[in-house]
């Protein structure tokens, strides 16, 4: 994996301010969506959409573990699963 791709993954994992989608992600890294999909599949075995969904889930799971009294509704809202 090259440094640019690792930086991209880091950006996705650490992005809290907005819901990233594949189109926006491709625009930010100056790649077409299809090239981004191929790169993700090659490097991770996942599509960018699957990776974004997994990343959001893991953030919500981490919140649930760190703040056990958080309601399901708040977790859904935080993870933008609506």
C-alpha cells in the first residue's frame, strides 16, 4: 500500500464532520469513481462504499463502548444510519 492510499484511509476514518460518499471521496483524491473502486478492491478487498459503512459502524461501536448510556437513537444519529 502506498502512502497516498494510507492517507486516504486515514482521512476516511478520522472524518467526523460530514458523511463521505464515494463520489465526494473520489473528487477529493482526484480519481474517477471507478478507479477508486478498483483501487479499494485491490488494496483492501472491499469497495469504498463497504469501507465507508464499516468505518461509520466502528465509530458508533466505539461510542457505544465508551458511553454505555447512549441511546440507540443517538447512536443511529451519530453514525448517520438513517
